[in-house]
C-alpha cells in the first residue's frame, strides 16, 4: 500500500499533512508519537474507516482504498481498535468467526473451509484451547489474542492495530508484540500498530514511523532513530531525556529544582 500526499484529520482540521509512505508485506511497522499527534487517525484512514482530507491510500493494484465497498475493504484490511468488544454469551470461536463475514455475509453459513481458517487463526495465536469459552470470561491478554485471531480469519494482506498492548501486563505486552512480528514475517502480512511501548517497539519493529505533532512522520530502523536524536525531538520534555546503551533506549529522569 502506498500513501501519496496523504493529509489526515477531522472536518477541516488537519492533524498531519502530505504523508508519502509505503507499507510492505512481511514487515511490522510501529507508529510512535505523543498523544494527539494523529496515530489513531492515521490507522483509521489507512483502513478506509474515515476519508483522507486530501491525498490517497493506494492498493497494489492501483485502487484507492476509499473507493472500495465495505466488503471489498474488509477483504484487504483488518483493523483492531482500542474499543472493548462487548460479547455477552458469545464464545471465542464465534468472535473469530466474525472475521469470515466479508466472505460469507452476516447471515451466511460457515463452510468447512471457513471453519478450518478459524481453527488455523486460533492455533496461530495459541488460543485454540479456549475456543468454546465465553469471550467475556477471558483475561485481557487472552481477549487481545482472540481479536488478533479474528483479524487473521479475515485473511487480509494488511492488519492495522491501535494500541494492541493497552490494558495488558508486561508479559502479555511482550508476547503480543512478538506474536505480531511473527505473523508479519511468517504469514507475509503487512502489520502496522500504534503503540506507546517505546522500548518494546524498538526491539520488535522492522520499521518505526515516528510521528511528531504537525511535522509529519520520520521513517527509519529502530537503530537509526535511536542514534540520531529523532526520539529526543519527537518526545521533547523538560522532565526527561533519551540516551542509548548498547543500542537500547534509556529514559533518563531529570531532577527538578
């Protein structure tokens, strides 16, 4: 997918302007930046959930994603948002089966092929053993794996996730990012996530999109962005600064007088 002179925002208010970027299959991109810089807006625009103010998101076949029907978009892009899913009396299997609706329709019956795809998605996220459990009985970490399974069941080349580690403890935050990287590399998916997990993103992402309010996106490898001062610029604050030790990001708290 190519982003061409993309300006995103709401109404007449632009959050970011003239973004020209490329999303490649087989890579995991982490979008980092302060609150309000446009991370969630960008993902919703990429998924076709809201129109760009100008510019376009162009699919590999030359189609502008906003021109696709809802079903056509759902066969190209899966998105996992931060809103919590309310699924009373709904099993894990039923939630993941929702990922097949772009192919079967809301009233369509599942065929053997659909059921196999659902099982494969549950196995890929290591949550198959919970397939008959009610979704609302799961832990937050398990719920996140189910939602990723649902996205996998859509069989889309692109998966976008907004804060997929929100509400998770540290072990589950690490497991989730490692799972997403594995899926990008081994399932040949293009995975783009927004996150505040700076250190974890630097250790797991193939590419970082570092977003600064009103100043666009700086693209680079974690190693390059850590070493050239881009992190310090994007997250500038009088209370802390960034440094590196053996290639790892460190946050240094400044004593206040």
